[in-house]
C-alpha cells in the first residue's frame, strides 16, 4: 500500500491525525474519552501481523490532531470519523470502538449509513443512553453527572487519582497507569468536559435498534465507568443478533487490561 498522509481533514478544516498501518481488510479503531490512538498500539501490531489494515484516528482536541474550540458535539465528532473513512476510501470496514468511541460508531451508522461497514465491535460501550429521564429510568441521575464534571473542572488530576483504582486491574503496572494519566491530562480541560457532556446526553437507542451489521459487544462485569447493566447489556438488547461477551471481574480499560483475550475474541469475530 502506498504511503498515506498522516492527517484527514474535517469539514471545518480541523486536521485529524490518523495512524494507518498494514494492508488488507480495514479495521477502524476509535478510542475512549481523553485517550488517543496510541492506546491501540498492541492491537495494531497484532492485527497488522494477521493481515489487517489498522486505521486509528486521534479525535479532535486529542493526541496529534488539531485542537479547535468547537466541534465536540456528537454529530461533528461523527462526521470527523466519516471524513477519515471517506478520505482513506475504506470499505468492508470493521469498526472497533472503546467507551466514548461507541457513541461515534453507532451514530456513524445512523448518520452515514452502513455501506462501507461490515462489522461492529463495541468494547465497554457508553451506549445507548446514560442520563436518567422519564423514559430511561434505569440510568445515571443528571445531578451525579454534574457533580462529577464539577470535580473534574476543579481538579482533574485529583479526580483521576480518586477514580483510578477500579479503572484498571490490581496487577496493572504503574508504568501503564502513568502513561494513561499523562495521555488524559494532555487533553485540554474544556475539550475533556465538552466530550463528557456529549457522552452523557447521547441518546442512541433508536440508532442502536436500526443496526443491521454483525455486532460483538465486549464488557467487564466490574466496569465502574460504564456499568454493564446500564450500557453493554442494554445495547445488546437493542442491536438485533448482537453477541454480548461478558468478562468476569474485568474493569473499563479492557484494551489495556485484557488485551490478549480481547484480541482472541476480535480475531474469532473477524474470521466468522
């Protein structure tokens, strides 16, 4: 494959940094809130070795992408994903989306259609709808979300320290933890807060119901960030024919804490 440019261009001119490795059937890797494409390194190496092309963008305001002051709403973020897919002319794509990436993936299918998409993998998703409303009673009260956001706005490093333990496994190395802390803190705080608001208020119930592509949902039953019963389990019920794989004792950071098991499940799904 010829060398690709390192960036895609969003509709508003924002330059989006894109990792593009290997050749073969494309796998698009969408990262979690305040994570960038570097977090997928192990998966990129493993998938490339198996003959897949791995395309992993940095979300606007994250990593090596531009940091505009606007565009952190769901539709703009989704259109950024579409820009990457279209400018690379990706077809027969498997989207692998972790956490916040799940809302972009599910909204992409609703907003841009499934013509270019073959399969969908949601890893610890935040779909279908996190905020408690009259028609979504089993969800997170708005006051709780606002309190968390206020704590982040006041002292993001302290909030991260207070919430780190359940995010990883007890045996996750300090080097890995430090790497992720640095990655998260590299995102400007206004961007981090704007993205949290987008995650919280993204109602993707109808979009999930409309998905007709083979879908694998992978979720840990000890996920404190996106509890299984509020997210992955609900999403699996909405997406026809989807498969839910529950990892016992697993937290939210599955691509880091359960990379070998996740890769095995991913390869089985890709080959099925």
